[in-house]
């Protein structure tokens, strides 16, 4: 049986995350321009500092508990929805695909450890790509499970409540940070999926809304100019009439 329950993240918060990513790129580029660096090495990690900052600032604290998690030297945000008890993290789509292709080399990746939060689904639901044998990984031995449990326990230790489900938000963006695609994924251990929701329609909606706002501004500005023109003409006519009277 396939897992069909929708991911309960309000579209309003999805849009907030969508807007936070290009804002982060804008701030990062401003920093680079001010510093006038001769090179741009290590930009990927630096970009994530800005993305994490912008996401943390835009999501309301009364709705989400946001904690800084780490796996080794890499730090990332855990976004815990206090209402639904869902935990979210962010990752680039290309990085997720690279990990999936070489899952045997990433058995103890933090996303794989967090995926254990969805283990309760394993006895009832099929994964989406189960015919691919979990990208080459079907079972972990007892030692492997113990290591994953230890990694997971350390990462979620600061979360206040029970975690009902873990969702990975994957996205792809252009060089300016504008998001092209975004998905909500409920991963299984081994980085197969129980559920994948395509949220890219919210990207299109944001683009359309911005265009409509620009068009409204242009129309209102044109309307103001059109309203002003007759007044200017009338003033000129009155002035011309006075001149004619004086010349008589």
C-alpha cells in the first residue's frame, strides 16, 4: 500500500521559505561586493549560512521551533512544526541525488539517520522505488542500526516535543537563488521515499503574483499621467486666453 497522507505544511510557510532563499543570495552577493574578494572559494557553505539565517528569521517562532543541528562539521537547521509535530530540513536537489546514487558510501549521512523517524511506516507502506532495492541497501545490521540511532538521538536532542514525521525539503535554484523546483519528501531509511509532493506550483504562483503587482504599478502610474495631461492642457489654454486678452 502506498502512503497517501499529505504533508501538513501550510502553503504560506512554503512561500516564506521560497522567498528566503533568493533573499539569502542577495545578502550574500552584497557581502561579496563589499569585500571585493579576488576569489570566491567556498561559496556553497557561505551561501547556506545566509539561507539558514533568512529561513530562521522569516518563520514565526510561535509556530516553529528551529534548532541548529550538526553532523560532523556541517551545521543545518531542524525546523520543527509545533502543531503537526513534523520535522523539516532543507537540501539541494542535486546533493540529494548524488547521495542516493552512492548510498552505500553514505549509510550514516544525517538525512539517512533522520529518516529513521519514519520507520513506523515500513510495516504498512511500500516505498516509491522499492523495486530498486533501496538504491542497493535493503537492511542494516545491528551495529549499523545502533550507529544510526546514536546519530539521530544527538541531532534531535534539543527538540521540545515528540516528532511524528520527518520531511526533507529539496529544492533547485539558479545562480541568483531563484527557486526553480521545490519538493516535500518523506524519506525512508536508505533514502527511498514513502511520499514525494511537488510544491513547484507555489514558485509559479509567486512569480505570477510579482508580475501582477508590477503590472498594477505600471497601470496606476500610467493612469496618473493620463489624468495629469488634461489639467496641464487646460492651464495652458487659460494662460493663452489671458495673453490674447492682453494683446487686444
